[in-house]
C-alpha cells in the first residue's frame, strides 16, 4: 500500500515520501543484515536503561566490552549506587564523555530510592539523571515494547537525506523532525524498525553514504537531487 507523508520543515518546500515503502525496505534490509549486540538479548531493565545512556553519541562496537564489564561490576542498581565514582569513571573511560559516570551513579541511587522501579512513561524517564530524549525513547521502544520514535544525529541525517532537506546539529531539537520520525515509525513493528534505523545509518547511510548498496535510492530525494 502506498502511503505518502508530506512534510514541511520550517520554511522549506513541502516534500513527500512513501512511508510504507520505507518501513518495508528498512525492515527487510535489517533482517538480511542482522546485528548481534549483547543488549539486544534479554537483560534487566536497569542494564537496558544504563546501556542506552552509554550508547548515546558513542559507537555501538566500542560499547560492547564496556557493557560486558559494566554488567559484571554492577549486576544491580544497588551495586552501582554504592560504588565509588572513581570505579564508574574508570569503567566508562574508554568511551569518552566521562561526565556520564556521575549521571550513571546518580541513576543507580535514584532507582534504589524509588524501590528499584524504572518508570514506563517517557516524561517520567526524562526526570532521571542522564536520561535524555534519545535514551528514554530507545529504552521504551527497544526494551519495553512501548512505541516511541528514535531521534539522534544518525536518524536525523537519514530522514533529511530522504526528504532532500539540509540539516545541522540543532535539527534534532526541532518539532518538525520529531513529527517526521513519529510519522515514519510503524505502529506495530516499531522495535524492529528502530533497530533497523540504527543499523542502517551505521552501515549504509553513514556520514559518507554508501548509496551504491542502498535499497532506498528510488525513494530518496537527496539521492535524486544530488
Ligand atoms: S540513497 Fe544514499 S543518501 Fe539516500 S538513504 Fe540511501 S544511502 Fe542514504
């Protein structure tokens, strides 16, 4: 079924894209190129939220060894809350963005304070230390079966290229890009779709895109207009 969504990004010409085609092809691509990361298997809610904080602005492949160590050293939120900050810092140091250590420790303390309960509401998650829009949406849609669109620099790049729009570091904070991502995200297979987005933007529609192996060239306005 063809279902176009029409988008007008602030002061830009209206563009449209067939969202069913996009969803179908991205999901098919992901099934043909399965990625295996430890956080895609069954893990505790605490580890699921923590890993989404570790994955922010960080390459997934770098996070793998740190995440294995994190689970071993901090099997529960209580272990993290009662740890020394120096331990957390040295554990996540290989990833950079070392300020996340304070947030992670505070997150452990907060989870313990609220009886080991992690909220299932997007706005309640945002109140937790270190949890921003990306981590909250990723936690809910990838680990809790609650639909949320994923917006980060990679998905912004993909959506803007598909629609033939320019973008910059501030685009991800705009309402119109949220509306695009929300429209594109399927009602049912949102978890598979969101993982497909993350994998596809890591492997194909990278900062330097590999359009010659992309299954979206005929619906990508950026490719058509280049
Ligand atoms: S055709 Fe190129 S720019 Fe367009 S989505 Fe595919 S990889 Fe990205």
